[in-house]
């Protein structure tokens, strides 16, 4: 005969006992593998939930951190000038407009 711990109160009870003498909880023994696996599953699930909530807290604290000032997206200036040149060639903008815009874009380089 061996002693097992009562699942409810932790009392050491005989594995031959049908129920815990202390709290009356039905004894959990290896003769009830379904109950054992359910308990193991619950423990595994609890661990996962703990890990998950820790991760959520980590992400939440990360989200609260002020983000570093990000540089505005720098457009591809040479590419814009090329497009402007195409507009000029197509007669959509005048040479003056093209030159003015080109000067402005080149000033940003
Ligand atoms: Zn008990």
C-alpha cells in the first residue's frame, strides 16, 4: 500500500481508500487515469495561461514606452525629379514649373 496526496486538501491518504478521511473527496488514484490526465491538462493549461498573460503584460509595457521620434519617410527625390521631367516632356508642366520644383527637390537632398 502506498500513500497519495488528496487532490482537494493535500492530506496523505492510502491509495486503497475510496475517499479522503479528512475532506471526503473521492481519492484520486492511478485507477482513475482520466481524472489524472484532466488534472495534468489543467496544470498545463494554467502554465500556458500564465505564460500568455506574462507576454501580454510585456507587450503592454512595450506599447506604453514612448516611441523614438521617427524620421519622416524620405521620398526618392531623384525619382521624383525624373517623374517631373516626364511631366515636362509630356507638356503637363512648363519648363519653369519643372525647374522650380527640381530646385526645391534638390534642396531637400
Ligand atoms: Zn482531502
